C-alpha cells in the first residue's frame, strides 16, 4: 500500500516538474522578442515556467499573459548568436510573436570594391550583423545575371572577399548584392572592366541538332540561355555547344557571350 501511494505521489510530482521546451535561435539584431503566454490547461497559472537566453535565466519570471525577452539583461552585443529556451507546461504552448527579429539583416557597407582585367573581383565591407551570402551579379543581355555566391562572414569590423568572374567579350559590369528576410535587395556600386576575351559567334544560323560556339574559329565555352517565342526559358548553362534535338521546330532567342540573337530550329 505504501509503495502504491509513493508511486501515485511520484506520478503527481512528475506532472508538476516535467514539461516541454520551445526553443529558437538566431542573431541579436538590436530588437527584443515578445511572447504570448496562454493559461495552462488547469487554468491556475500561465503556460511558460522559465526562459533562458544562452543558458542564463531571464529575470522577472513568466507569470503573465505576455512578456518581453529583453536582451539588454544579458549583455549581448548586436550580431552575437542567441539561443532561447522557453520551458512550459504540457498541453499548452507559448507563441513567439516576432521571431523574424533574430534573422540576419543586410547591413553591410562596402569600403572598397575592385575588379582586375582578368575578372578577379575583390571587395571589403564593414557593418555586417549576421551571416548572409553575397550574390555576385554580372550585367549582360540587358539584365543582371547571377554568376556566383560568396558566404558572408557576418562579423563586425572589416571583412574581405574575392570571386573570379568569367568575363565575356568587351566591357563587363559586375556588383555584389545581399537579400535578407525582408526581400529587399541591397547592392554595392557597379564596377567595370574590359576583358581580352575574343568575340564569340554561334553556328549554324538554322539549327537542326547542335549549336556551336567559337571564337577566332576555335571552340570556346560561354554562358548561354535559350528562350522560346513566349519568353519561357528552355535551356541554360555554360558550354561550347548546346544540344537542341529535343526542341520543337520554330523560332527561339538565344543569349550568349554579351549578345542576343534569334534563331530558327528546323
């Protein structure tokens, strides 16, 4: 009988002591988190029981219907990683109202950006507050084309990067951009260089199976895109030739090197 009562008491304690965890991690961007804290299932208190930030307990407690996680209480600098754990009762769950404030923002400032005649792009930045990739874009075919990506370091101070651009013939224009959770594109200034790459030509004029790219009579690789008459892209890549056997007969448009042309597929 004593054993049975002890087991019941232990089971009761377990329901009081043990609960569940809600966790979120990200980068501190200077804004606090707000948490909606419903009543627990019994209706005698609130769902959340404890909050820790990077292992430190949040002061002030959670005995309220909504509370703020104030990072100023933890001496966390902007750009530092944070890991938050909200312990809560079973059968209920707090809700973080603005989790996006922990997502990295694009805040870089380019202090220098240069590109050599061979296409080596270098740039230095400051003011980064989170790891976001730098997208390298090249202006060709009357639009900006993504040609590569370099992972940002996301730390304060000066950061240096480099990327080897594959140039097209004539004048080249490149830049670096970042896109954060807001969807807004932040761009560097444009830099230009004139390459020594020979002008690329395609053949034949009327295509049956294969399009070939040459420069001064020699096969050469180039970036290309092929669109149908409705503007749908049907092929893209980098190469010295394109297999067009699976294209239907009709008119197409091709971008290659730094030119746009129309061709007929027989």
